[in-house]
């Protein structure tokens, strides 16, 4: 008498099924950030918005840590390393990002400067980058330039905005390398990092516009989206990919953010997409395929 045997999916098959879901989820959520920042900044200045975002995110993360009874770092050196990583990857990145935009640098030029991160990561990373991945990196950067071509046709920015953009790139690049070395649970890691960032922004708040906010539904929705979906959800996905994957593959996903943001901008604000931008999106998709062809993102 034959027995009915039910075949169970192999762990590798399950990983393969999830491998594309995690990065796609990250790109979709991270790309929505610019849209909600644009909405929120109509009712609050940059530092007030960032401070409230950090405040809510930090409170939620510590609540998660208490529920999970997370294990805390054991040494002062570990605490210091995590705080420093957060000051670069969270506070420094966001502060200089807002500074660059506030000093009249277009989002397009800023996106191109930050688009150098995957190439820098590939150059200094420990993992060997294959020739087709280098091709993918430059295709992605070329596509990024095409996507924001309309914004860079007439460059108009100050020296301070350029310095801010470069510092923004330095913060996120060094912070990403440092984050790769952190092995404690993500909730406690992020809670500590956001706490350090919150204190820094609180100290800077009086010197950069002070407190200014108009409370209404649009601002609250933007704030909660940025605090919970982006700062907690998307950042946790990013940290997960940094821990599990190749840094070149992970940072290359940032090439996919401007095109998706452009699509959301078209859907929500009805800003038209040019043929050049659509061609750039194709370049980026091909570039991402080459970069991740034989590499694991997660």
C-alpha cells in the first residue's frame, strides 16, 4: 500500500521566493518618502518635521524593544559604535539632505551625487565586484542622470548646498559600512541610533528655524507615514538587507528610488514624465539586473 507523501518546499526555494519581495518592498516604500516630505514641508519647517519624525519613530522602536525584551549592548564601546553609526546613517544623512535642498540644490542634482554611493561601495567593499556588475553600476548611474535630466539642465545651487550634498553622501556611505558590522537585533539597534539622532536634532532645532508647524490632517498623515512606514518599516528592511547581503547589491537598489518617485509624482501630482526619463528607467532596470544577477540581495 502506497503512502501519500507531501513534498515540503526546500528552504532555498522559500528564500528564492522571498529574495525579490524584500528589495521591491524597500524600493516602493523608500520611494514614497520624497512625496510625503513634499506634502509635510508645506505645513512645517524642515527641522521641526525631522524632529517630530524622529520623536515618533524613537518612541515606537523603544516600545517594540520592551515588548520583545531585546538584548542590550554589553559594553560602552558597543553603545558608542551604534550611536555613532546612527548619527551618520540617520541624523547626519537627513540633516545634510535637507540643508542641500534648502540651499536651492535641485532634487535631481542631489540624486545624482548620492547615486555615486553604490560605485564607492563597490570600490571599497570587501566583496569582489564582477565586470558585469560594474557595467550595471554605470548603467544605473546613467539611467539616474537621464531620469533627472530636466532638473540638471540649468544647474542652480550654492557652494554650501554642494558641500551639504557631499557630506550627505559621506554620511550614508560610511554609515552603511559601519552598519554592516552591527550584529545585535534590529529594533534595539535602531532605537539607540534614533535616540542619538533625536538628541542631535533637538540641540540644533533652535538654530535652524525654531518651532514651526501647522497641524492638519495632511501634515499628520505625512508625519505618521514618514515616522512609521519610512523611518521604521523601510529602514528596518534596509538594515536587514545590509546585514544579510552584499553591500554593492544593496546600495544599488537606491538607483531604483528616483524612477519610482517620479512615477508616484506623476500619479499624485500629475507631473509629466519625459521620454528621456522613461529611457533612464529602462537603463536602471537593466543595471539592477546586472548588479544582482548572481548576487544575493537578502
